[in-house]
C-alpha cells in the first residue's frame, strides 16, 4: 500500500464575470489596488494583501483570481472587488456565478524515486519524461482527471482538479500506481 500523502493547496484559480464591459484605463484610476498588467494579455490586476490574491480584470468583464489558498479566499477576494465595483456604479451579476477552475496542490511520496524506472513502469501512453527539458515526470491520470508532476525527490504537484478532494484522490491514485506497492 502506498504511504499516506498529505495534500496541501498551493493555488486556486477561479473565475466569474460582471454584467458589463469595463473601461480598463478609467477603472485603473478609480481602483486603489489595481494596475495595468505587463503581460501579453490586456487586463488590470487587482491585488489584495489579505487574503493574498490577484484578480485579473478583463475588458469583457471576465474576472480571474489566482493565489487563493482556499475556496473561502476566492469568495473573499471576489466580494472585496465587488464591493469596490458597486461603489463605482459598475453593474454586477446577481448572484454572480463563481467557477473554481483549477486547484493546484502539492504532495510528497515520502521517498525519492527513480523517474526513469517510473516512466517504464507507467508506460508511454500516460506519461511524458524528458529530463533534458524538464526535471519532472508528467503523468496524466484519467480517473480522476488530473496531471501529476513527479520529481525525483518524491514530491508531486497535482493540477487540473476542481476540488481538494479530487486532488487527494489523484494523489492517492498516483502514489499507488507510482509505488505499485513496492518502493523504487
């Protein structure tokens, strides 16, 4: 049996939408905690210190939150922004539909593993392992639908889940299949 792994949430990505398009330049001047993003996507980034999150505000009205460590942080972050937007007379959806899009977690097998051996054991259909390109083995689980990045240290990063429970199931499934009841 695979050792019990503790799964820790590292980041939650969630999204919602407001009821109108926004003028990003005007909104940037009106929101204290917002600045124009410097990336390839045109949006504003609204930041909170507690919880420590960032919300990208797109001209279309789409909002994407990152940095949350819990679902409560997601709701707290969005509702803080909603309060400020209401004060600026920006139309909101009532109630807003908030979607949890990705819960990124980490776990630890509790032992180091030989990634080349794991790659052979799991087969080429569900893994990608190119140590010259990236130091982790990438393992695609079908059930639950998740992606596990496994490092030689035994540490794992699990993505693609929409709940912590799904990430726990993915961690347990990956641990069991990677270790296959035998230490590597």
